[in-house]
C-alpha cells in the first residue's frame, strides 16, 4: 500500500513539474543591459507574450538599495530609441536624486498599452498589458532594486492606459496619474477609434467590436471601485493658448492648431469623468488648467505638479 501511495505521489509530482516547467521556460528574460549614465539604464527584455525584444529605460538612483517604481507611459507617438519623456521633458534631471525607479517602455505606437484581441496587420502582436503587469515587474523588482511598491502614469494615450491597467490590475499600483487623459472609455471611444484608424490600424483588433464587451471590460469608469484607496491625479488644460504658447519653438503652430482642439475635447471628457467618480464616491485630484494645449511643455509641468502626491503614495 505504501509503495502504491509513493507511486501516486511521484506521478502527481511529475504532472506538477510538467505543468510548471513551461511557465519557467516562457518567463520574460533580460537579453541585454546598457548603462547610459550612472542613473539611467536601458534594458532589453525578451517578451514571450509579444514574441519580441522590448526596450525599457529606467531612471534610478546612482547607489544601491531597494525603492518603489513609477511606470511612466508615452503617448500615441512614442519615442523610437528612448521614451519621449526623456527626449521632450526634463524627466531625467527632475528625478535625479529621488529614491525611485522611473520605468519607461520604449515603443507601443498607438497601442493603448493593452493586450489586443488579434494581431494587427499594421501594428503586429500587441500584448502590452501582459508585458507591463506580468512580465516586467518581476524583472524590475528582482534585478533592478524595485521593492514591489508601484505607481503608474502617462500622458494622453498613456494616461488613459495607466488608469485602464490600474483598474484591471488594482493590486499592482498605489497611485495613478493621467495628464491630458480621459480614462472613461465610453466617453473617449470616438477619439480612441479615430486615433487608431488614422494611423493605419483596425480598432476592432484591439478589444473586438466597437462598444462591445471587450471595450466595456477596459473602461475604468465602470469599475471605479477598483481605484478606491489609490492616489489618483488627472490634469487637463482647456485648449486655449497658454504661457507655453508664448515660447518660440518649431511645433508652436501644431500645438495651437491641433493641440488646442484636442485638449478642449479632453477637458470636456475629464469634467464628465470627474462627475462619474464623485457620484461613486471615489476620491481623486483633478488639476484643471485654465489655459494650455495638448503638448509636452504642459505635461512636464504636470509631471512636476503631480509628483508630491504620487511620490508620497509610494514612499519615494
């Protein structure tokens, strides 16, 4: 009888091992690390979900020790060789000396940093939610000093995505920030659909039929209770030219002619989202700027203004 029991135990152990082995084999892995400076590192990670190598850049303290992590997402047109956060703002200088990992994925053009239902002929196999919430955090915590305490934020598309990811993975983040973002998928659906279609993608490849169950499953406004207890920061301008439009820069005309109307739409959407959260009794900080377009100079301001709230929430 004892031999039979031992045989059964051995068979069960073998089955468990057979199930566990593929999980280990399919774990994301670091394939290259490039130190760009004492406080900035490029990490290249093979993602099984997307079947490609994804670059992530990290701003971090020069010394060792554990620290929280702030995942900072890009907009519809992310940087190619680096995040636009380091290319268009003073993020690298701003976080210098702060005890935090600022984790910035490179890429994700018009992806909404989500898992697409189907590969898209234009964009390929997008599985960003799996990468950002399952594959990447163990690497940040296990190899780059993360202590398991996280925040997530972003601008425009990245701000919407930050709230979507936090609502779908509430255990992972203590704070969420969205700059010029309206994380109410139903309200912003026309803009989301247009932003993907105008860049050659098929919006139905993302979450299925427009306004279907997949879109509702990615609507933070419908599950706002999952955001309760987190530090929530949302900012928007009105679209009217503001102080940064007084600066002479190559993109000035685009900021006014395109960024103005876009920000005006975001403003209206954010007002509605605030009413939704207040109606559900979910606290959040809404930063309304009386002026300002949909442009990087304002997002740099937002990054600075939101940090006391975000940093405090994660103990940075």
